[in-house]
C-alpha cells in the first residue's frame, strides 16, 4: 500500500492524524506519553520457571521473592519465606560462589555464579547474581534450559574476518542464528530520531522477512532503550508464560528495582506486540558504540525457546565483540573524515592569512569557496559579500537565495540555524538545494554563510503504518500494539540528510576562521584589537581540538580494553594513551 507520493514521512503522520477529531488526536498523544512513562524497571514480576530472591547485603535476610520460590523451597507460604536468612536456603559453596561474583565489583546485569542443587529435591539450578541498592539479587533457573550453545569462539573469529568488508552486519545475523538457533535474527539499527531499521537479517523456519523495514521510535520507548544499555542480553522465553509476582517485605520503602534482573517480566503491551507478530519467543543482544545504544541483534522464534545463564554470558561476549568492531569502524571513519575537513579548513586559513589585509582577504574568499565547502558536510555554499552573491556547488537560484536569507534572518541571533526540510525556507525548494544551514558571520552582522544539501529522495518501507503505531480504546486511556506489520511504503520528498551536532561544531570552527579576515565583521579594527580577538579565537580552536583528541584517545583506550593483543604491548599502548589523554586534558583546562 502506498500513500500520497507528495507527502514526506513527517507529513504522512500529521496528515493521518488530521483525519481524526482534535479530541482523538489529544487522546492518542496522552496514551503515547503514558506508554513512554511505563515503569518497566519496577514491573514486580519474573518470567517462570526462573525464581528471584533479594536479600539484605549486611544481615542476609530475604526481603523479596517471586511467588514460585515458595514451591521451589517448599516453604509453605511467602510469610514463612520472607525474612529468613539466605543460608537457610542455599549451601555454603553456593553462597561462596555468589560472594566471589559480588567481590569482583562489576556493575550491570546478573553474572553467572554457579550450578547448585536447590530445594528439598536437590534439583540442579543455575544461579546468577548482582548487587543493587544494598540488596543482593539471586536469579535461580533450572539447569539445562535451552539447547547447547556451541561455536561462540568461532563466531568471534568470523566477526573479525568479516570486519573489513561490507558483509559485517549480515555476518552478525548469520552467526548469531547459527549458534542460537532462532528462526529470525535481525540487525536493527537506531536512527537519529530513535526509529529503527532492519539492516541485515538471517532467516530459517517459517517467519516472514523484515529486512529493510523501519519501525517507529514508539516500538522501543526511552525506558526500554535505557534498559538495553544496562542489560546487554534480554530473553523472553515464552510470550504465553504466566509471570510470577514479586512479594516484598514491608521493610522495603518502594518497589524493587529490577533493572539488572535478566528474569524481569515483560510489559503486557510488548508481549501482545510479539504475539501480533506471530512470535513465541524473542531475544535481543545490545550493540553499544561509544556508550550509546547503536542497535540490537533482535531474534525471534516461532515456538518457546529458553536461553540459560551460560548461553547468555556467551552471547553477551559476542555482542560486546561486535560492538567493539562497530566502535572501531566508526572511530576510524570519523577520524578520516575529520582529517579531510581539517585539511581544507587549514588550507583556507593559510591563504586568508597570507592575504595583504582584510580587503584582499575579502576579495580572495570567493575564490576559495571550494575549501569552505570541503570544511563541512554540504553540497553547496553561498556567501554575500560587497552586495553580491558568491556560490559554489549545488545552490539555489537568486530567488532561492533570497528565500534562504530571509529564513536565516528569522532565526534570531544565535549564530547558526539549520533545517533539513526544504519547505521550511522555500515554497518550492529544488532537489539540488533542499537542506539549509545558515551561519551568521560576526555577532550582529547581516552577513550569512549559507550551506545547502541535496534532497535525499527515497521510499521508506515501514512495518505497518508509522502514524498508527498503536491501537487505542474508545476512551483513549489505554493503548495496545498495532495488529498489522504489513509493509507500508512512504515516499520521502523535500528532505535532506539531517544536520547533526557535529555539523554545528564544524560550522562554528569554519566561522571562526572566516571572521578573522573578512572586513564587514566586528573583528575589524585596530591591529591590537584584532590580535586580541585572534588570540581568543586561537585558544578556543586549540581547546576544541585538545578535547576532541582526548575523546578519541579515550575511545581508543576503551577499545583496547576489549581487545586481546600481546599483554606487554597492550600495557605499553594503554600507558601511552593515558599519558596523552592527561596531557590534552591539562592543555584544555589551561586554555579555559
């Protein structure tokens, strides 16, 4: 199905909502906000057959337990279980293994501690643990759940082999499927607006392909994304399983924070979402780049599929290794691009500096717009000097430049403004000059440097209508997930690539270079005044460069922590990087 081809993706959402009454629109927005506020980290239940216990870290008394703990330990009732010392339920060897994990001081999701005979019947169970808020959490699962996970080390080697070519993301999907056995394994990447796209997929069994489909940001709301950062592997073994409620001692002031519990139950809305997809079990492995959630390896299965504690540990290792490769690739790519941008900016400044005075520099600038354009990520540049326009690359005609300048003048005096939507600044923006970035040259000046980006025309395939991500009950107080995931195509027009924070940073640096030399700016004055301003500008540029290099070195050091070269060489590299980071940080502080 295909909507009006003249509508952009944002237009489509507004167009569809406008078909409803204003009150329906308001109810939808309210229900959507309520969904985003759902406190899933304190959901108060666990996925069976797992059992959760939480005991006081100092006096070892049990202060919270899932309802099925009563049966596992044959306690009679919950009142008899709560406030018991944990030693009454687990043997010394098991508690020693738990304490050994806690002694490592690692934060994050529960770590496997041991396999132990648990309960009156002595059934073998896997025990995982973590500490949070003065409590020790124990997650106890029957041993032998799920199929044996083999090939983890081979998969890591396979990822390394695929890292240098365009097959890396498909390789992640194929290898996770091979060792986990899930019917559908997708690499799902988050976009800047937190919508997501399936960028690679491996299929087996009867589930449909979702490769190339996009999903609205509401499918994975903010609190869910935050938990994916905390818990790198999330398993929903059976979407039909009845969750076991968590019982707490009155001594606990509020609901138990289950952020790091891998057995944490699932929001009913998400369970219905999976059922609507025809999915009986799911698993996700987080892909984290530079501390942010880059994406997920999302796995679906057509029948219930448990994953045990040892398997989760191995899959987390795989996810961390894939994340490290993605991080290294992004870091190398950004370093190469930054080097090119810097070389153009330095060449521009060098030629302006050698000009014989401000008037000569002003006359020279139009001849170097190729260097200006090479200093930022844009397709065209225009600047008005001495009452005339000078352009390079893909720019609008004279009427379009007038519209662009008029729009820039409405954006206040912040110094920079940007839009990816051609309709924001021109009633009929042309494909070659759609996105606009306006940079004011000099505080209070009427001179603007205008940057343009071409339209990115594409057809997006959404999994269901993006403007209708939920079903809503008649009174608008509750929402449920959409029932259809049929591909819905949206033709995107009159939109360029989005301008990022990095684009603003590059534009600020470019502006500082140009402002030193063109005469219409407030910087023009006596030589002494100009030298003082240049000194301030130099300090700002050096400060930015120092912090940028320090950030890159920090990321390199973190990547080395995840690598496994020869130990002596690794230690030398780490020491060198730490020294360089300290030096750059001290330089930045001194410049402040």
